[in-house]
C-alpha cells in the first residue's frame, strides 16, 4: 500500500550470493475496466461565454482580478536542480563530458574519474578503506550494489565522492567506508542493462494522494480564506462520499456569491467495481 510513484527492484541470486538467473514477469499493470460513457458534443463557443461571464461578474461584483486569464509562459531552459544530499561539500566531483561514451560500466566510470577509487568485484572502493562505500542515487541510499549496476554511464549527470567524518556525520557507520553519490538524468537513470536477466527495475504508480479542499467553517473563521472561498470556481469537492443502501446521501456546502451556472460532476465506483459517472447543472441566483 503506497501513494504516488515508487521504484520496484527485483533481483535473483545464486547460493553464493551472486546476481544470477533470469526473471520473467507478467504485466504489472492490468488493462482498465471497460466502461461505456455517453458521448456528448461540446459547444465550445457557449462554454467560453460562460467562463468569460463568470470572470467578469467576479471582477465587477467583488473586485477580484481575472486570475483565470494567464499570460503566455515560455520555458526556455530545463531545470537542472539536483536532489538534496546531506554530506556537505564533496571531496571530489566528476561531471561527464563527451568521453563518457567510451565507458560501458558505471563502476569503470567511477574508477577512472574519481581519484583514490579502485574497482573491485561488482563494485568500487576507496584505496584507504577495505570495504565498499555507501552508494547514494539521486539523494536516496541505494538498496544494494545491484541497483547501482543498473545505471548506464551516459545517464549520469554528476558523481560526488565523500570520505572521512563528512561521510559519517549524517549517514553514520553505514558510510564508514566513504560515500559515492550519483546523480542521473531525469527519466533515464537507473535503467537495467539489456544483457542483464537477473534484475528488474520498474517505476509503478501507487494510490493518488488526495488533497483537502478548503470550505468555510462558521466556528473557525478565516477572513482571507473565506473571502477567496466566496468567489471560488470549484465550489465543493469531496473524495469520500458513501451513499446509503438506497443510494441516497446528503451534502452541505456554501455556494459561491457569484450568479452563475454550476456544473455538478459525480464520479465513483460501486462495491462490485462498476464505474458511475453523472453530470448535472443548477443556477445560482440572488
């Protein structure tokens, strides 16, 4: 049971603990339930008029600026902010260049570009330590070295190395042999190698994390929020509505103070898994 996105790692090992074998999985995601929804043509001209009228009424009646109408925004560069780490300033940093294309293994890439690091079996280590370092991938501690081996050299944005007390200050004894921190490109890092059959990595979606919709409370007033709530576009939203055995339920909420036409959108699912979709309308008048 989890919310949002998460990464699933599945590895097989032989009796010696080495990554060996082959994993074959059925599809994780199931096809969506087939439903039949009545198709209705949309009169975009009429819809546009309703939206414009609603914005105008809010502006003239309450002085609310037409925040629904936004200026065009052009994205001219990619966001290169890296995930947060907790070891301070690294001892060594490597940012890949064109030469990264000559490497086929992440551990080989680390050995050749981070001073004081040598490759060992399926890993690397600092020359001053006997054991393997703590690996961090995009700000999170790696599950094991098998997860690190998934990363393709061309997917690396940056590699940082930390030794000594700076490594153990936050990560404790787990980082006694130093820290190797790897940052990968968005949506490309940590891919399994094509020739590897004993490891599977897949991003899967969990349950949607529901948000709390603000509504007025006469016992606990908030002038600023209540004024915004009085002229809101979304009047009422509730993800937890459970009708009785007869299919009836009662809801209480405050309407907007603007004279407008309101659309009611009901979406749900029965205990037997049958989707329910219904739209209706009503008008607010003074």
